[in-house]
C-alpha cells in the first residue's frame, strides 16, 4: 500500500520537475526522496518518472496517476 507521504512526494516532484528541488521543499534528503519514489514504482510495478540527466519527466503511467494524488494531497 502506498503512503500519503509517498503520494505527496510524487506530486511535489511532478510540480517541481526536479528531485533535488522537491527534496529541498520537503526538507528531506534527495536520496531518501528517490528511495521513496523507487519503492512506489516497485509497488505499482511501473515507472512513474523517466529519469534523464536534466530532469525527471512523467511517464505515461505517471501522468495518468497524477490527478489522483494531487486531489488527495490538496484536501
């Protein structure tokens, strides 16, 4: 099961467009944030981000998953 913390982390990365910027806004280490997202991807059995040298981009699965956590994290 995914935690609300993981969902919040996922939304923050999608909004920031960067793991390091999201980690800074969330006041956690970038490595811990990456680990949480990797755990999410393992549990969902699909990558949510395409990791490139410049910035992470949402995969098709990540883009279709995003509206749910955004709504959840706003309330």
